[in-house]
C-alpha cells in the first residue's frame, strides 16, 4: 500500500497486524494506492517511479513464524468454516504441505493463507531488508509509535483488527514434528529476524 499523503509505503505481510496498519493509514485519507492483496516490496517498487520509492518511508511488520502459522490456521478456520486440527493444516496446507505443493503456482494459496516467508515480502534477492523500518507484532504498539512519528500519523493504532480465536500461547499447538516442519519452512525468517520457538 502506498500512502501519498504521508509519503509512506506499507508492505502488508499477512497475519502481522496488517489490517490494523491499513486502517491507520486509511483514516481520513483518500490518497492511497493498493497494488494487489499482499504485494511484496518488489511488486511495489516496480509500480512506482524510482524517486518516489526512494523518497517515501517504507515499513512492514513481522511476527514470529511459529505464532504466524497458528494465526493463519485460526484465520483459515474462521474464514472458510472448514474445521480441522492444526497438524492437518500444517501438513496439508502449509508451505510444504500436499495441497500447497499441488497448487503452489496459484497466487490465492499464498495470499489467502499468508504462508510465504517474511523475507519474500521485504528482502531483495540477496537477502537484504529493503524496507526502511521493520516493526514487530510482539512490540506492535511501541513500533507503531515509531512509524507514526516518522510519517506524521497520530500515535494511536486502531484496535487490533482481524483477530483470530485461538489459545494465547502458540507453543500449545506444536508437536516436535510440527515444530520441525515450520522450522524448515521458515528457516531464513527465524535466522534473519532472531526468532525462536
């Protein structure tokens, strides 16, 4: 999402408080462009003149991949009405799951589930973070204050939108096998952003 009023570029990494960020940027603002449901920083950069991309403050929010997978599971169950256990979700619909492998070229699989690694959204091909600021879901309100100050927004984030119903501690969902699957899937994210189980 590109906010011309505040000269900001927001990269919405799915299941990382993106709905709340978009609500903050859209509040009383009609000068916003969207480039698809969850475009990467590469997608946005291709659409903007270089001078605009270079001038605007770019940011994204990220989340512990283990927690993000549980959030995607809860969201999937809520949105589709399909109930199933977390283990089936990870094994069948996760990035290495059977349904994913069969449909991996279907953009809806990536976007609806929010399963692409964080690095796909905010890093270049060499693995360098391209956005100016990376906030964390774990420190959402403090990090949003930094963004708000940088682009001239009020420092109050709208209430957390799109909240999924689930247990508070994501660790409850994992068996050792599921943990290994997610570690394999998000190895780069875990290393690059210092997340652990």
